[in-house]
C-alpha cells in the first residue's frame, strides 16, 4: 500500500472515532477485590471487669460514707451534741462556804475539786504571764489552736502508732478539756477527741474574750496537793504559800505555772526532798518569761535570786470537810436531808451539789455561845471525864463488866427564834470526820426528863391535873409493873405537883400517865418533834423515859423550848438559808409551828420547873446560877445517863445537856 493510501486510512479512522461512540476495548482482566476482614476481637475477661466495677462502686460508697461522716462530725461539732454549750463554760465545781449568824466565814465545804473562784483582777500579774509563757506562748495570737504545735504533736502521735499522748494543746483547748471532762489520749478515741477539741476551741474563742478564757483556765487547772485536790491558782496559792493569789511573787507564780504537767512530782511538802527539781523547773519558767518579754530583766533577776535563796513555801489551810465542828457537821447533815427531800435527790446527788456548787450557807451558829460550850466540852473536858463500869452481855448471853469513859453532848436553842445556836457532840477535841455526834444520837433514855413533856404538860392540857392535884406516893403495882422511887425515904405519901416534880417522884407520874394513857402522851411528844415508836412504846414506863429508841439531845432541847415559847413547838434549825454564788436564795428551810399547850398551861409548867432547881429537896440544885433565873429538870436512868435541861430567863436559851 502506498504511502498516500496509508495516510487516508488513518484519517478515516480518526473521523470514525469522533463520529462513532462505540468503541471496542481490549478485554481487561479484572482483579479480584478481597473482601474486607473484620477487625480481630480482643479476648474478653468478664471476672476482671466485674471486679473493677465492684471496686468503683465500693470506692463511691466509701467516698459518700466518709463525706457523710465528715459532715456528721462537722454538724455535731457546730450544732449537735459535740458543740460547746454556753453553760459548759461555767466552772462546775466550786467550794461552798458556811457562815455564822453574823456573816463570818466558819467553814468551807468541798467536793472532789477543792477550788475557790476569783477574777483575773484578783490575781498577781505574774500568774497569767507565767502560764502563758510555759503553756501557750502564742496564746494572744492564735484563734484557739496553735497549728505549729498541733502538727508536731500529730506527727509524734502517728510515729508512735497512736500510743502517745496527742499533746499540743493550747490554753483554750485545755479549757475545753476541763469543762467537758473528756481526756481520751490513745488510738482512735484520742484522735477523735482531739478533732472535737479543736473545733470546740474555735467556738470558745468566738464566745469569750482572751481575758475570759485565761481567767476560766486559771480557775480550772488542777494543781496537785494530794488528797487536798487543789484546783485553780487561788487555792494553790493558799496551799503552797499560805497567801492569796494576788500576793504571790514572780518566782512563786513561776512555780505554780511550772507544776501543771506533774504537780505531785514538785510537791514541796512530800516526804522526798524535791528542792533541786523544783528550782530547775522554776528557773525554766522564769527564763521563758524573760525571753517572751513578759517580765523585765530586773524582775527576772529578782526571781532567780528568790530561787537561790530558797522559795518560801508555807503550807496553808485549805478546805477540809473533816475540819468541821460537831455543830457544823450536824448542820451539814440537816442540809443534805433537806436537799434530798426537796429535790428527790440521792445522797450522792445532794453531796455533789452541796459540796461543789459554790453555795453560801448561812448557819445560825452564835460563836459567842459556842465558845462557852467549848470551854467546858473541850478545854475542861478532863474535868468531866469519868471511867465507869457497864454491864454487857456476850454473844452467849453471859454478863460481863466493861469500863467505859463518860461522854457528853449539848444543844443550845435560842428561844426567840427557835434556831440552834451552839452545840457539842462529845467531850474533848474532835479528831475524826463523821464520827459519833451525840447531838443527834438516839438510843439513850431521857429518864425523868420525860416527866414534864410526856406526862405533866399533856395532863395539864387535857384537864386531868392542876397544880393543886395531890397524888399518893406509895408502892403500887400496875399490872405486872411495880416501880420504885430513887430517893432514900422511898415513899412520901400524898404530894402536890410541885413536890412531885421537885423530888422527881416516879409512882405519882405513872399514876397520872395511866389516866392520860400512853397513846395520848405519844401524840403530844410527836407534836414536839420527838420520833416515837408507836408500836413498841406502849408501856407505862414511858413516864420514866421508857422509849424504845430513846431521845436525842436535840429532840429534848426542841421539846423543852416549846414550854418557853408559850406552848408552841418550832422546828429547830441549824441554818436559815442557802444562796448560790450570785446571792440568789435557792433554798430556805421551813420552820413549822405547832400549838402543843395553851399559853396558860405552858406558863404553869414553866413555873413548876423551878422546883428541881430551887426546891429544898430539888434534884438539880447544882444548876443554880447566881443572878440568873433558871428552870430545869434532871433525869437519871439505870445506866447512869444523866441529862440536865436548863432555861435562863435573861438570855432565853433552852439548853439540853447530856452526860452519857
């Protein structure tokens, strides 16, 4: 084929290409497309997954629980029962004070904490400075918690596995600890207490000023004294230096502040000589006071010189309940009884309140009269001592004789008031607390002292006798009872009432009682405050003092005071009122009055009773007092218990005196 033809063929092909859309393609081999493989799945661990879920749930529950506990703690500390109450910031234990009728302090009653509360202004300026220096040097700066000390104490607590004292307490925290009484120091309890203590310390700082907190602390702090249980700087100053807190020197203040951690270790009055340890401790406190600028260089030097020369310790008298006189013990017992009955308290509850609430107790003690009583019962006791033989029975009923020393008691009542103004519960110096107080001791027969109050007075009132009544004094038998007279003539025939009382004749009195009847006599005695046994006191021997339980000198004085008081019995009282420390009267005993005899019969009975004193054959002639008009009656029993009751018209006292 020629060249031109070839060219023409190409052109035609080109034309055909553009005009014909049908194109013949060379078969193309199609590649097989591989199907996409699913990703390879990891091997599942269902138990692990479940465990993780459990852990997450438990963690969530734990977080909620911890959050709830923290919320509860915060709530309880701020609003709940862990919050510090206003009344908790008051000192719970303060000594109660007893006064005489003229307002003079005669005794101090204390409970478990021997404390006298004073204001900060009544303290030496060195005392607050010393305590701040050694106990809480940043007291004026912190808000209740010293975190530097607290964190240090916490680290020590952790490193010792909770077995050490947490420590690190500020003065404010110590106030919290003292007012709440919480003192757990180990393990969880110690840590929990510390948390509460910290929160409460902030609360205290918001409620009280720094001066108020410091004053509270200085009155609360325990300061040793062994069995004396010294609390607060005033009682400590009295005990260690025999002076008030306002008068202590800088060295003495340093001593009191320095002993807080171990008071007994630094007790100067113990058997072991503690001088070296004491001096070292005082010097440490003085040095700290100087470093902090609490005292001047001169004051520091004076304090150190005082230590070198020997601190002048002088053991002072502090409240001791065992120092109470017989009178004050009897007064205390009457008060306890009244508080128990009025408030429905147990004895323990009454004692807790009486000894620790800072009461002011106004007794009716007249110290002028008491001195006269003490002159005989204490100073001249040897004059009245007498050894006597008493017949006893052993457990088999065999009789034997025992020598005993005579004892005695006296009660003095002011007839114008009915108040008990003096008394003695025994002969000699009182040496023990809560021993036998014969002022209120039962068990002894009043003997013939029963006759005026149990026979003659009631019979006059009932119209059975008059002063002109004559009774035959001759031997008689009353059922199986055949009494005798004590006097030598034995029988005196008919006698009027003056002679009967003068000679203390027995048979006429029993004759009168038989007409009066024993129950009627007992009813009169009960009206006069005598505790009788109606079931057993049924015999005519009552006329001669035959009471099952006998009478106390106090009962006898109260009954006889009825005669002097125009026939009206008044409850004898040892005290007139009790006030709280703010002066508000919290209790006033009721002095009940009971009409026993008419005024006329009381006067007749009183006139009759001059016969034993001034009669020619009177049994109480030794009781005459020159220049005084005396009335009285004697009584002697088969055990030789002799009781004398006197009146003195000038001073109007009823005196019950018993020689036992």
